[in-house]
């Protein structure tokens, strides 16, 4: 790159004359406007000092970390020897450095000995890339309660002082912090890419779960009740469609509410209806009711309302329009085509002109009632 004096970001001038960098080059690090930048020299904006730096095509080095923290910045340099303390020239290299550093704090070779904002790599080389932490306004000249901080680390852990305010923090995201020579960081050394250990291949995907073993004749899984040739269980609360998904996940591939496996109950006979009501119903407890101002009852409790898998074709009616009793021939469980119905007197009715397209198995009355499908207070079963 063309040599230039980089003072501070506040010294940058807008581009003058030629406004774009040549092919293969990018804006100098620290520039604030344009595709390339003019920098101040001696406090004066020099229109001829526009400089562009090479755009890295990829990482040119990898990194290795000391097993333990070292006693000082100088000790970190000594530890790395001829390979040198870490220098980072691109985002790709920063990612490799962050991976090598892991959840530790690591010294970089980026320094500002004069504490004047003139950060340099060894050999007084200007940066092609920086990754200062922005959240904590790095680099900060009055960090650490006035302690001199001419060094830099990748990651930080400890106490940060900013304008007299103390913050205890741990930041391990690969961003950079200025630092005093406190001896609390690991040495992070440059390493040729070809010497980097090969990355392990990704783990193979887990094998698919084995198919569910067929249940022995006359038995059900633990927690399920057997009735005739089916198994039943109360699962949880959701909309009718959501409860179908919960049932299917509870016992995939097994015999249940429909031919395809567990699902919201598909009732095929009066005997099955009576079994479910005897086994799971809570008749007379008042735990599935809505306010009825016509009889002066303003209470509401849906704690034991229970879905069946029956629902209405949404196009069969709309509020007061259409036939509230039409289109009730759809079941959530796959393979169910039961024609059995056990409606309470006056049901289904689209009460009050509401869209009530799903059937409650245990409702306020002795039989089924229609109600909106989206309530999350219903108990499903499979």
C-alpha cells in the first residue's frame, strides 16, 4: 500500500479528487467517508494523501494459543518467538484467531506505545483490518481508572473503567480491547496455514430412531388407558389442530385415534362414547362451562373441556348464514371416517352467530357441542 500517516478517525478528510480506489483495493481502515480516504498530516488535510490498502483475498495465517496465561505482554512475545505474536489482517483471520483463543483472553501484537491513537502492528505497520469492540467504545483512552493501556487483546475479562464508571464484564466474542500489561492473557501466536491442524470432519447425523415396536395384543403404553382395540390418554392444552399435533407426537406410529397412529379421538360407536365419558369425563363438576346470562350464571371454567377430533368444513356456514349442522364430516386423525355423532340437544348451532367449527367431546351438556377451534384451554386426547 502507499505509505501514509494515519492519525485518528477525527483527522480523516473526505475524498478529494479521485473518489474511488483502484481495482483490487479497498478503503483504508478507519476512514469515515467515500470509497477511499484522505488523511491529515501534521494537522492539515492533504489532498494528495489519499491511500488505499490491498483487499485480503483470504486468511494468510492461522494461530495457536498458549495453554496458560503468560506473565506479561513481553512474555507473550517471548513465548511466540520467531513466529510472532498474533497479527490479524482480515475478518477471516479474526475468525481463526477467535477459534484458537476460545473462551480465553489473548494478547495481540497491535500496540499504541504513545497512547495517542496511533495503533500499529510490529514494524510500525498500519492496520488493514480492525475489530474493536463497539459496545464498550474501544479503544478508550481513560479505561481502567487511568491505567496506561497501550496493548490490545482479543476478548476481555475483568474490570472496565470508562469516565470513572466501573463495569465488571466478560466478553468472549472475538472483538478487540485495549489493555494494560497486567499478565492476565494467553499468548496467541501466528502459525502458517499449512501447519494448522486439520479441522475434524463434522459428526455424522444421528441415526433415525428405530420404528416403534408393535404393542402386544391387549396392551397399551404406560399412562394410556385401553378401551376396546384403542388406547387413550389426556395430553395437554392447545387449539384443536395443535392438540392433534401433540397427540401424534406422543405416540408416533402406534394405534390410537386413527389409522395413521395417535391422534385426536375418532369416536365410532355409542359404546366408545360411553367408555370415554366414564373414564375421562368429569360430569357434574361444572368445569366446562361459559357464562349464561339468560339463567343468571356468569361463571366460566374450561379446565376439563375436552376436544374430539371432529370438525366442520369451514365453507359450510358463516355466522348466521348457512346451515350450522352441515359439513360435520371431517376428523383430525388420519383414516377416520366415522359417521357416529352424539350431539347435545340443539347442537351444533353456531351460537350467537360465532364461527364454531370444532366439536367438544366433554362440554357443558351430556353430549357434544360445537365451539371455536382456536381455544388453548382444551384438553386433547389420542
